[in-house]
C-alpha cells in the first residue's frame, strides 16, 4: 500500500509538470491580453515538429534545440499577433475566438500537407530511461526532465514579471489596461510581447512533448482542452493559479486512475466534472480575481 | 427566318449534336471507378496509401479495361463522416459510377452505406476492419470485402501464440475507450479464451492519454505472460514507450496492426524489440507470382521493387491491399466483357488469384459476410529491427517467439 501511495504521488507530480507546461503559455496570453488563443495547441505542435526535425535531420537533442525552438516560436507568435490579432483587439471577444480557431485549423492542415498525418517522436536515450525507487515505484527520466523544466519556466516567468521593467509593465497592463496606458506604457507593445512569450512557451513545451507524446498534426487540440481546464481551475489570470490547477488536475486524474477500477477511463470525466463545479462555485478559479478591468 | 439566321441555327444544331455525340462517345469510352478516400484529415495516411495502390493498379493494368479507358474518380472524404456521405452521393448519383474502391476507415465506410444501398454499385472495400460493416451489409451480394475483420486478427494471433507458448498462459488486455478498442475487445476475449488463455486483467485506457502509468502498474501486479494492446497507432506508440520505461515484467508484448507501421517503429526505437503484430502484408513475405496474371501479381520481391521504383518508398499494407483489390476488380470487368456490374460481380466471385497478400478468392466469412477475401493475417515479431514472420506457415521465417528485450 505504501508503495502504491508513493507511486501515485510520483506519477501525479510528474504529470503535473507536463500539465503546467501545457497551460503556462495560454495562461500568460490570456492573463495579459484577454485573448483566448485557440491556436495555442498548434503552436505546441509546431514546436514539437521543429524539435523532431532538428533531432531526425541534424541529430540535435530536443533539450539542446529547445532554446532555438522557443525563439522561433516567439518570433512566430509576434508576427501572428502583429499581422492579425492586433487589428481586432477592440472587436467583440467572439471575433478573437473565431480568428484564433481559424488560425489553428490552418496550422493543423498545413502540418498535414507538409508532414502527413504519420505519428513521429524524438527518441533521445532519456525518453526510454527510468529509475526504480522500489520494485514497484518507477520514475521515468523523460517526465522528470519535463517536471524540472516546468519548474524552471514558472520560476523564470514569475521572476521576470516581478523584477524586470517589462515584466512589471506586463503586470500593470494585466491589472488595468487604461491606467497602464495613462502611465505611459505602450499597451500594444506589451500585448505583442506577451503573445510572443506565450508562443515561445508553447513552442518550448512542444520540444519537450516531442519525446513524451506522439507528434501528429492533431496533437494540439487535446493539449488545448487540457490547458483550458487547468487555467479555469487555477484562475485565468494567475500563473501561480495555473500551476495549482495543473497539479490539482494531475492528482485527481492519477488517484482515480490508480484507485478506481477502469479509473483511467473515468479520470478525465471526473476531473472535468470538478471543473464544472468550480465554474459554478468559484467562477474565477482557485486564485483568479473577479471584476478586473482589462 | 433569313439565310443568316438559318445558317446560325444550322451551325448551332450541328455543334450541339457534335457535343452530344462527343459526350456520349466519351461516356462509352471510359469505365468509371469511384474512390471515396480520406485525402485529408486524421485518416489521411490511410487515404494516401489507398490512392497509391489504386493508381498503381490502374497503370499496371495499362489504363484500359475491356477495351475502354479506366477513369478513376477520387473524392476526398476529409476523414469526416458528413463529407463522406457527400462523397458517396456525388460518386453514385452525379458521376454514376458502377464500381467503388474504398474507403479504408470503418466510420467513412459506414457513412457511405445509405447512399450505396440506394445505388447498389459494386463496392470493393479494402479496409473497414470493424465488423460494423459486416453486421449492416455483409449479406449484400454487391459488397466485396478484401481486408480481414477485427476477429480475423484475434483468430490468427491466439492460434499463433498458443502454438508457440503452449496453452494455459495468462493474458492481460489493454483496450482504448474509442471504437477501435471496444470493437476489438469481445473478439480478443472470445478467441484467446477459445485457445486456452486465461484472461487475468482487462484495463481500459483513454485514447490519447498522456500517462498510462496507472494501467501499467495494475498490469505489473497480476504478472501476466502476455500483454495485448488493443489500441490505435498513436496510443500504441505511447503504450510501447511507457511499457519499456516502466520495464514492465511481461515477457510477451502483442499489438494489433501498429507494430508493422514505419511510424510506430521509428517513434518507439529500442522499445519496439519483441513486440508481436498482425498485418495483411509485410515486406519480406515471400509470395510467388500468379501463373495467369504474372504482370499484375508478380512475385512479392518483384512487386516490392516495382512499387519502390514508382513511389520511392516501401509499401504499407494498405498500399498492397488497395492495389490487389483494384486489380481483382479490373480482371473481373475484363472477364465480364464490359461495364455490367452484375456480370462483374459474378466474375469477381469466380476469381481465384495468387497475390502478394495470399490467395485472392471470395467466400463467406465466419462472421457472415457473403464475399470475403484475404481472411488470414500475417503474425510477425519485431526482432533486432526487422520482422520475423510467425504465421501463416507458408510465409514463416522463424519458429521461435522472442521475449521482450527487458523481460529476458
């Protein structure tokens, strides 16, 4: 029984790391720009393909190519924002949803045309390695690396938001767009920067997913759904809330999967039921704030 | 009416007559074969393979059948059931095709079924493993199914594993919560039990799950001899990698169709060692040429070389299945002497050819399909990066089944 509890805890922590990676970029973009980016999953997918081709064609380990993939993702996100989203920022929210959804579909179909629907994966040695704490308790190295990177990303983002000039400006825009503008902050530039950063996190997440999940043009949508669930649980404008949401979801899913017969089939359903409950009881999520002007 | 008007009317009548005659002649000149295939969307890999096979068959046949040009009319189902309905309707009602080849995925075939029932074209289906099609239309005389159903997989797998491992072994089954896993499960239960296996675990996994650790931990505790993974390729990759990472203590690992696929093999690297799979065709199978149709059905090495020369890649099982199915249809049209679908159906039933995927002869299936060809599947095992063939006897390259590398 002890080993079962340890294994549940280990798996939940490692899965929480993966979920944090999936949601952090989306959370940042929404928290600052209020744009619900339905193309975020496709940004992750493109990051995964970039890491895959770096690995397959050039022999570059996905962890080595990760910074370059993140920079490319950031540039792509910036261009995307400036060329499309920036023009409809004052439009009704549904326009942004439709636009990002359309962009996601275009990116997905582009990937099918360019790379076919075949599954791919990077295969570095750590993706196949594990440690045994006991005979029954296993730690997968790949997931541990993902967990470590999730910690680095979150701490880095929080540090940037707290201590850098641009980070403080980003927080100001996030808290009150009109007041930030009156203080001389270029709101549109901050939006573009946040969206670029969000895409950089998405692409970097893709590089990590390249050795954890099969890469296909369709991998983005399930990631997007999971990310939405997490940021709604945690609070849509809170990075810390996103982390809590990710680990909360991971713990619930893992515990159900281990402890309930055929639990892995139930796990997601129960988790999303809790999400519905959260929307009914506390619509702003665990750490979200109500009534924010944006 | 003036002379000019009379001339103009005469010219118009002449041109209209020419156009009409031309159109009729063109219609008589060609025999249309409709191909509702997933050229885009999530089943695009299936559709692309089927199109390669059909295109090659038409070309190898010489582009003409019964003295008339073969016109291949492809419609993209976009891997979407609603679009598939439109594809079938267009092909059958607007293009008025008498022959259909495809689609591959069961949901697309099921979507096209109502439209097909109204038109009753001769329908060759080189896919649709889920027996839903059999239940709905298996008794239809114009349906020709040229791919094994799900239960054929388990008949061959259970027989092969029992023959190699002996009776009374413990079996654990992992199945996905999608149509694929749920459809395969009852057949796996039935045929493995019939062959003396003791099922010690049946674990459901969510299709697309990021983490299979809980399920693998449960499997580890019951210590089965064989693990059977009833999932599709994407989940098969995840299962294979995570079973390896967990160093799962199960000696024999068995999948369905995915261990034959290059994308599964590339994505799973060292974790693929020892996995057993089923397929209708695998490069390395040694089949002899058909004595009556050596150009269409040469020996398997020759056909493989021809395919690689044409497409610069190795064929997969759908490439071969679509090729063989189309060739058989064309031979039947030729033997029927033209575009009479009832006669073609009769000729197709009489046909008996030796192909790269075994004997091409239609007969009733154990599940009730009237016209079923190629019910036997090849059981193979990944050993040192290549395929060892365990079944059927005629293609066997090894008599020894290997344990998974980390279980040795």
